[in-house]
């Protein structure tokens, strides 16, 4: 058999060509940077950057890319899903399907061909439909921020003489759930959060207000976040957790990603890690503490979900997963992703996180069992390097797993 590097040449995971997932003949092409560039070149396209990738073993693999000709996505399917591929080809708007490899069951298309996100078929028309004709919406530009094919699209709508809006496109079931979760924070005035400015059930589309400022993760990367700012973030998060205090029983559970889902994905991508992952998940389950409390939580809290206004006030965005949970989950999510180069147990002792806790503690009691929730948050995010299409995703996953196991020993 031919040995083959996944990820573009610098990953540490050596797999056997065409044996990783026999149901997906396109997988070798999609997950190998050089092979994908060659395939795209044969279709007259030039790869600029991978943006996002998702893999369901035995079912499908999706890769969002930036081509020299603009954004696009690739979709590889198992034989059982061939009818879906045929529908995408037949139903795609004119010019949206760029190439089809029937032997590999592989499609290259513009976002307009994403049948799971109905608004993308004609996005300007879908956006306009959220308001009445009397509203006289004058759109200057509509810019894509994120496209996770078949899951979600997020962009910014610039308007004449009005503040911009963030436009969020969903699958139809996801739209109903997201609208309900944004409703949880509509009366929150103690923290800056987006307010729903328009919606279209038919197009599964939400428009929410735009929070002006700098994402906290960008400030962290440029050393622009000091302890005073971290303290303000902690206090703002505590105020969010205190919202709806008298109505907690009516709040749906937060839509946290399941650690078991990450374990299954990483085990499929790197089978040699499967025993360690199973042991780690069992260990975390055994150590599960008694629930501390349930209150309104962000549900997917990290530094990129925090916007610092020009006058230094933290605001929070992206409430698709908001709901009732142990407040320690939000603190652990921030700690697992956004305090600088260290995301392990050492981060809990950092001055930045101590400042977060100080600000939080000024508003409400600090929740218990943060160390356990941090382990869960780190396990949930173990596959993030793969999903973010990092060229060294295999090395990075292995490094993170080794660090997590060491911290739990």
C-alpha cells in the first residue's frame, strides 16, 4: 500500500492511502493539501486557503475553501448519499456548481448551492424579505464572515446611514432553535449583547445588531488585554449568569457539544489515539461532580465571542447555544481557548484568569469544580485544529491530548 500524509505535508499522522474510510473515495483528496490543490487545478481553480472542514466517518466530508476566484466548498459523499449529490447538481442556481467528480462522489460549488441553508440560494433577496417594503432597506454591501457548509453562514450587512447588522443563516430546524435562544437575552441590559433586528422563518434567517469593537481573541494575540480588561470580562459574564434568575426553570438546557462526539471524530481521524481517548472520557465521567447550580449561560463561551467596545466595555455575541447550565462551563470555555499560549492547568493560575475570577466574584459567587469543567472543555475542543483546517492539525491534536492526560494524572 502507498503511505500518504494527511493535512498538507507537515502533519505527524501517517495513514494508509484509501483505507482510512473506504466509504469515502474523496477523503484522500480532501484532507491532503497537495492532492486537493492538484485536483482543483485540474478543474481550473487555484486554492488560496482552507477555511473549515468537517468529517462524518462513513458518511461525508466537507471543506470550505477560499479559491482565487472566491469562496467555495467541497463536498464528498458515501454511495448511499448519491441522491443528495444529484439533487445539489440539479437544483443549484446557474453557475453555482463548479465541478463534479462522479467517480469520487465529490462536488465543488459556490455557497449558493448549499441546499441546507435556504437563504444562500439568493441571499440579497432573502435578507430584504426580513423587512417590509416600507422599511426601505438600502444595502451597501453584504460580506461573508463565516460559512460552515450545511450548518451556518454569518455575514455583515452594511447599510446607508445606519448601523451595520450581522446576518445569520441556518438550517430550518436550527433557525427555530437559535431564535428561541436569542430570545433569552432580549431583555438583558446589564451586558452588551446583540438584539434581533429581523427574521425570516421561510429563509431561516436572523438579523441581529452589530457590536462595534475588537474581538477579545485578537487583543490577546497582540498583548492588548490587561488584567483590568480580564476583570471586566469576568464581571460581565457574572451579570449574564444572573439574568433570568427568577425564571431559570423555563430556560432550555444549553446546547453544549458532546465530548463523546469529539472522541469519536478524533478516534476516526487518528485510530492510534482511540484507546487513550476512551480512557480519558471514562476518567472524566468517573470524576463528574454533583451539579453546582443551573443558570443562564452563553453555552459556547470563548475569547472570540467577546467584543471589547472602543471605550473598553465587554459585550458578548453568538447565542446559538445559550441556555441553562452550570456557570462553571462558561468560565472553563474561556479558560480552555482564550487566555494566551497556555490552555492547560497552568492557565488557571495565570494572572489573567485570576483577574477574570476577581471580576466575576465581585458580582456573584465563583462556581465550584472549575478544574473538572476545564478538562471537559478541553476535550470538547480537542478536534478544533482539524475543524479549523490547520495544516498541522494532527500534531496539534496529539499535543493537546498529551497535555490534557498529563494534567489529569
